[in-house]
C-alpha cells in the first residue's frame, strides 16, 4: 500500500481568471517521493468527486495530467472516470494504472459516488500509488469523520465508512490562527476540536502531506495534531516526522 494524503498539490495558478497547470509544489518532497514510489508509468487514473459535471472533470483532470508532466512524471496512458464509466470499466482502468488520483470536492457526495462505482472493493487489493487530495484524502480513511463546514452540514452524516486504505483522519487546508475566522470557520474548528476528544485528527495545511505505506506513516511539512481538544504543531516545513513517534503526547516536538 502506498497512499499520499494531501491537502492541495498547488499544481496550478490562475492567469486572467484561467487555471493553468504548473509544476507540483515539491518543497516538502512530494514529487521526489512520488517518483520513487511509482512501480511504473503505464497509466494514471483520475477519479472525480462525482460525475455530474463532465466539463469540470475534463478541466481538472487535464490540469493534473499537465502538472505531472511539468514535474517530470509522464504516463503512457491517461484515464478518467466519468458518468459513462461502469463498475467493470473503473476496475479495468484501476488495474491498468500505477497511480490513482482521488480529487477534492464535497466529502459526503464523493463517498456516495465512490460507493456507486464500488471503489472500496476495487481498491481493496490495489498495490499501486494512491493520492487523495482534500475530500479524496478524507475518504481514504477506514472510518471517515466528515467535519461540518457550515450550519447546513450539521444535517448531513458526519460518520461513514471510507475506502479503508488508511486509519488516518485528516483535516485538509488547516489554518492554525483563528483570529480572522468567520462564523462558519469557527463552527468547523469547534466541531473538529470536539471530535478530537474521540479520535486523533491531523491538520494538514496546503503544501503538506502524509505518506502511509501500511506500516509507517510519515508527515512532511507543517502538520498539526488535534487531540483531546488541543492543537499541537508536530512537524515543520522541509522536515519529516513519523506518526509512530506520537505514542506519548509529552514527547511531541513543539
């Protein structure tokens, strides 16, 4: 198992309002690690959060594919899951791919879509590399915590079964300073701190990531542990830190 949990690959920029691919941010070694973990480059599969907007799927998949090429990672075949993809077609494309990318989006909607295409079953024996970005990373967990981002989200499920590729629950796009938070952002922070009384949550700012090979889990870049209602910074930019070292809270680097 080779799983990257990311918040944002920082792989595009806007020029005159148009998203343009750029090299993936390698400050914390994501590109170098990805190159070393790939067993081959015969194929990559882009899996969206849902298949309802084909234009958006085409736009974002092309940006990702172009960003990988600019970063020196070129595949023989580029696959996309869309509304015409059957379960068998998804399975076939996964088997042909050395890298599966799970996009961001609405976490609960995405998991419902994943269930519809039987992605948990399809990925259960997959040995290639998986990158989850934002919602895609949240849904890679065995037991998902879908933190509410606004009052309306409180009416939706917060807990559901995920894809089962990691036991880590992340909070993407994490920002430590709450002084400029609006009411929705404060609602979200209150909810995740309350949930941290029941499980560890890992705050991953944009540009940071966690790698999980099924034996060891390692943070790269600024990362935070939310535990027992508190937030502690446990890793700095351009530093790697193993989560297996977190058995004793008194030993956290500060």
